């Protein structure tokens, strides 16, 4: 691995089987296995919650002005708002649900490093947050970030509400991007997120009680010591998705379609974060958030065929992460525990294919399920 990928040496690797466990699906793409990006139209697979979804989750309340000077359209849009007109509900597009960083902070003063102004800090990025605070008058910073408590006085902070840690609309070039493009996007997300925390704690536009609350938190001294106490991994919620032997859809999650070659179980509701921030009727609105249904009827099986490419494209590659699934059901499958099950199944299947001198498509799924103790 080179610190400068553009100048790295190309190495040809040969193997009987390959398993692409990356969030990006780079091996899959380089192997010329077909894949898709973005959101399918509902009509493509007879779904109801795919494509454009203008719903109420993690949404701005009515009345938030989108313009730099309130009421003055000619002043331009505030940062982060797209000038595009939102498409019809259920329409397909290439937009990607937002990425963010899951943030580890601590309120233990003996294990704390101050949140300082990051590289490329720009307070203009957070003016929508100011307007949201003015509208909602929140009593706590927990009104715009999920503050999940972890052991040892630490947090797992995640996106919450209309404006938070998700960098909506800023990741469209990531899935197919070069190393250089991806690194640029990763850095933008890091600067934005650190800037968000700094802004909440220091900007005079934020009410003093909220600033005081934010300043009780800091980066843990004992976490990510090799990366300035910041996580290495951007949360890649979704990237490429293979067009494989079998396409998982929302009907699988709802129990309408049940596969017989299941190799893993998914149980989380279908969850997509917002994909764009637009102007609707003179107000700023987020689009793309889906959290549906509140609870799935029951856990459902993920098909072996959804991790296998079409036979005409490859016979020795399995793709357990960027698997064959529509955007909306991927929001249910994309949990780490399901990825772990799919990874285990991929490894067992690869060994079976090698031992029997067959393709990944010819693996006996009954025997595979037996080896995985699935009954």
C-alpha cells in the first residue's frame, strides 16, 4: 500500500476465489461485474419506498428560510442547499444517502482533549443550524445529534434532525471516485464534522447554554491515538450495489418474497438517510430519509444468489457487502452483524467451490446452509 496511490506499483494477484468485502466494491467494479448507484424508481421492482422520498424523518420544520439573506432569493442559497427542483415521489436517480462520522467523545475531564478549530473551518456551513435553533429553541444539543452513551464516559454520536453530522449531498462522487477524489471527500467530511462540533461550542450565534453543554465534551485521549483521536473510518452507508443473480427488494424485508437459499438474516427496518437538501415552497427541506416500517414483521433471509455475480460476468468472485439489493432494502441489510454473517457464508462458499472445482454459482446452497447450521 502506498501513501500516494497515484504513484503506487500495480500488482497482479491471482487466486482461485475472491471475496470483495469492501464498502466500495472496488474489486467488483474492476472485475467488470455490473452494478448500480443511487436509488431505483419504485416502478422498477414494484416497491413503494425507493427513489425520491420527501418524508418527515430528520426534517426541517416548515418556515426555515433557505436564502443567505432571509426572504431575498437573489442573495443565493445557504451552504448545503441544492438549487435542483425535487423530483416526483418515487423517481429514481443517482443520488447517494449521506455519509457521516460516528463520533467518540468523552465528558471525563481527566481523559479529554479540547475540540479545536479544524482545518478549513467555515462558519457559513452551519448557518442553517442557527436558523433551526432559532426556530426550535432546543434545550440541549441532543436536539440535533444522537448522543448514545458508551462505556467509560464515552459516546457514539450520530446524525439527528434536520441539520446535524450528515453531510447531505456531498458524497455523490465517492462510489466511483479515484483515490484522490475519495480522499478529498473524506477530508471534507472530517473538516465539516469537527467544524460542526467546534461551531456548537464556540460560535456566539449558538445560545450560551448549548455552548456550555458542548464544551463539557472533548476527544478521548485514549482513542485513535494514531489518528489525532479521530476515527479512521468514514461511515459509508451505501456505495455501489451489484446487479447479481438475485435482486433483494423491499418485498423480502416485508416477508412477501421469501428465498429458500438464505445464508444470513437481516432484521433492521429499512433505513435511508437523506440524499439531498432542496427548496420546497420557499422553505428548506431534506429529501431521502426513510425509516420504514417501524418494525419489520420478522427477520428475513438474505439470498446466496444476491452475493453471486451473473455467471456471464464472473464465476470466482463473491460480494457480501456491495451485494445485489435495491437502495431501500439495502438500508435494512447494511448492518454490520448481517455483513458478518454474509462474510462468513462467503468464505465457506469459496472453500466449497474450490474443493469441488465449481463456480460460485454452482455451490450447493443446501450443503452451504448445513455447514452454516441454518435449518
